[in-house]
């Protein structure tokens, strides 16, 4: 049969590994006549902008599998009702009987809609989701491919910025971390600590709104003790009124995509004014989403295996499912893939567990560290006089 692969949402440093795994398994099973790649996700399907993937040189696919970003391109384009009908017309035209859709909860919502549309029209179509998101906010799966690498990046960023802060204290540094509504990546900055006085000294997560007065009191307490403070704050952090501390908001009209564009800078400025202490902000931004050199090898292997598992699911005749990861143990770390219905993950957002936030609301607990440590390379601390 003919199949198509499309990527949805933000790229990661391992989304191409899932593509490489899918193609490796597709070549082994030999049930596919063609596997198309849609250029720039769902937009490429509507434009019929396809690349035939099984004919590509294996050396190229191997190289792509080790590259960050999305080799096919991706898209956040939202399908209209008319577009959904057009998608199925295009599938019929090219005799496409299987779609592999790689993405997060929003992309799985699109996959579910396509699956239901096909079923209602009596069109035989297998829809199989492949998990992908740095935010780690997909339900059911233990974690998502893309998260361990971004968690590793921001743990390293916290460690390195913490050393700069120790050497020449500003004295306050605010590290703005990726994440809209879920604090999984911000929480991972805690993995950058190896000594008791290492930063980040304060971690704020969007699941726990916090007032400026509380932040200032926390900062003052750490400053009196250490003479320096490194704060990790999620870019989606809100105050107790539900506002981003007066920061500028990008796409304010959208409930889905609205986000402060300068949260870290705004918080640093407010802290400086309130405590009369010099503060600055650092914003690695999208560098943390697709940083190839800091890709977790575990992340790459699991992403590759999710692609292979998607092909195996298609061979078994599965439809309307997503590949998920089940953890079996931490020491040694062991995990495997399984299938979950698209209904269990589509448009469902898994937030950071409240029980993994400390009582003061400014740090994470040891339970989170036990969960996250096996996913990233072990970080080594630095020596000091």
C-alpha cells in the first residue's frame, strides 16, 4: 500500500530519528509500494507537495536521522472542515491507505479527526500517531521523544549560567525556559545541580501561579544566604491574577498560541526595581529545542524505535492509535513501546504533577529528579576553591 508521513508542531532534535526508524522498518517489512513525505506537514498534504522516501539513498536517511530539526519541515496549520475533506480526496487520488503523523497533543487531535472522517466516509485508512514534543505534555506516554534532549540542554544551560553567576554575580540572573502551560522543561533545570549551593536556586512552574511579592521574598532569602541568585522561570509563567507580570504578549488574540515574548526580561526588571539589586535575564529560546550537540542519545534511540513501532503497528492492521513509551525500571533504565488509542491523547494536556512541586512553590521534589535523571546524560559539576 501507499503511505504518507507528516510532521506537526515545533521540530525537535530527534524528530528525524523517528523518520529514519520508520523508513528502516518500512524497508524490512516490504508491504509499502510508496512512502511519501509531506513537505511542511499538513500544508504539504493540501498542496500535494510530496517526496518519495523509500527511493532515497540510505546514507542520506542515516545522516538525516542524526540531524536536528525536521528534514521534511513541519506546520502548525489548522485544518478547516473543507480542508479535512480535501485531505481525504488527495489520499484517494494517490491511493494512500496509511498516514503516520508525528507531533504533540494538537497534532494527535488532527490525526483523530482524519481517522474519524475516513471511517465515516467508508475510506479504508490507517492513522498512526508518532509522539513528539519537547514539552512532555502528551498524556499516557511516560515521556515524549524530544523532551529528554531539551531537558538536557536546559540542565546544561542552568549549570553553565550558574557558574558565570558564581564567578561574577550580577547578582541575580533569570533563566527563561521553554514551555507554554507545562513546566516539564523548566523543572529539568534542577538536574544541573551537583552541589548544595548550585543554581538554579529558585524554580517557578506555570502550574503554580506566583505573585511578584512571593518571588521577591524568595530571591531576597537566597541572596542573603549566598550573595547571588539564579532563577529558572517558564516562559508561560503567570502571576496570581493570571497575567504574565506585565510582559508583552505575542498573539494575544489566540487562546492556544498566546505567550509572553519577554517574560524573563520583565521579571528581572521588576525584581531589580523591587529589591534594588542588579538583575539580568538569559533566554536561550529555540536553541534549546533543536540543539544537535546536546541531543540525548537515549532520546535519539527511543525516537528511532517509535518510528519502527509505527510501521509494525501498520503491518498488524492497527488504526487510530499512537505509539507510547512505558517505563519498566529506573536502575537500570528500561522502557518499551505500546499502542494507545488516539482518543486518549488527542488535545489532552498533561501538566507537571502538583505533587512534584515543593510546598513553597519554588522548586521541584526528589520524586521528579528520580523520574528525570535516567532520561539525560549524567552531568558533572565543576571544581571550586
